[in-house]
């Protein structure tokens, strides 16, 4: 008799993956064409074969999936069933322009919580007043908008203590540019990382330490933490003007009050968003990011 047991996908490759079973065991599984390929974070049923191998017999319905898009706006899924997205930025490399706004927009489209994490917080800001540096100088303004902002360092003060209370009992994913320190944060947070990655390091062991696939780890006090491959630019999929506007939370009290239902909030008469901008209720730099994303997305 074959045993069927529930589990969660720890890592997913093209034709196989590793599942954390509910009873604590970890198994390597193959995928079947009829069932499909699950994503990291998916809840699945596994039919166990001999040893520590199995087959995915069912992918359970997803709560959500975090996606990103390439330059042609073709999407790929990074992970499924998330509660929280940790947008990691750093002084080195500095964030590219509108990166944080793009991530915030994507997170709001899932109706889950974003957290902005400034890692390498022990490093000085270079003072070149670039777009990336402005993002870091505006972290207090993000906080005023209502976003949690946490400063961390894997190399010194202030450490990672500020992040820990936000992680318990949730599934959180670390996203951001390559080299900002996502995997380093995982190593700081998880004391038993080597145990959890024992089975994975074989398949992910590359010369460089850049992360090539999304991996789910168990947190010591309930909850999961996902590490994802870094990007240079986070690409959005095709979005309508109202979806883009919804990604800017401070627009919400004013949206729906424009003269035209399909207002893009750019040059239309009677625009409530522009009125709010002129009255100082919307920050000019946020509005500028909105118009850039709108123009790029509809190009
Ligand atoms: N100074 C400083 N360096 C850090 C800190 N955190 C990570 N680093 C360094 O930054 C480099 C990149 O760290 P990773 O953790 O591999 O970055 P990542 O975001 O996982 O990169 P990808 O996997 O490519 O997306 C490494 O050399 C780390 O040692 C920090 O808080 N301060
Ligand atoms: Mg990494
Ligand atoms: Zn408008």
C-alpha cells in the first residue's frame, strides 16, 4: 500500500522538488504531467515510494502567488502561499529607481503585507545623491505612509533583532536585488540552516553564492522564511492604470473622486489625485514614480 501524506514544497526544480512533510520528514519528489509543477511554498499531497522518494499527487489550492515579469511582461512565479514580503534594499548595491514602488505594487496586488528592510545598515551612505540613495534617505517617509521599515546588519550594529518579531507564525519571502544580503539574513536568522539545507546544498551548490532558486526554510518559532534569487530590476506584468494606482496606498482616499471613471491621473481635467498632489496630500516623488511606472507598463 502506498502512503499519501501532506507537505509543503521547500524547493522546486523543473521535474522534481523537495517536500517538507507534515510529519517532519523531507522527501525528494517527482512531478507528473497530469498534476503539474508546484511552486516553492505550495501545499501538496505526496504518495510515498520506497526510501525517501515520492510523487506529487495533488497541488492544493493556492492562497496567492508572487510573480515577476521579464522585459516582455511574461510572468513567472517566485513562490506561493505567502503572508508577507520582505523587500530588502541596501546601501551597496543601491536600489534602482522605482524598485521599491514596483515591489510595493506587486505586494498590494496580493493583498498581503510588505515590510521594507534596509540591510547593511552599518555601512555609510556614499553621499552621491543618486536615485538609489534618495530611496534610503526617504525611509522615514515610507514609514509615514504606514510601511514597517526595519534596519538590519549581518555584519554589525543593529543586527537582525528588529526583524525577528515580524516573522513568527507567518510565511515571509525575502526579495530584492542580487547582493543586498537576503541569504545572509537567512543565515543569521536560522541557527540550524545547515541541517535544513543538507539535502539541498547538493543541488544548489554553485561556486558563487548567488541564489538560483527560491528555497523555503522553517523558522524555529513557527512560520517559514523563503529566500529568493536576486534581480537587477523587478519587472511588473501588464497592469491597468487603476491597478497601478492601487499600489500607491496614499492615493486610495482620493481615488473614485475623479471626474472620469477611467482617469489615469495624468492630464485629465477634474482629477482628484492631481488635486491631492497640489494640496500636498500626495508626495511629489511618489506621484512621479506612479507616472513612470504607468508609462513603462503601457509602452
Ligand atoms: N557590510 C555588509 N555586508 C553584508 C551584509 N549582509 C550581507 N553582506 C554581504 O553582501 C554580499 C551578498 O550577500 P548575499 O546574502 O549573498 O546576497 P543575496 O541578496 O542573497 O544575493 P543573491 O542571492 O544574488 O540575490 C556577501 O558578500 C555578504 O557577505 C551586511 O549587513 N553588511
Ligand atoms: Mg542569495
Ligand atoms: Zn484622476
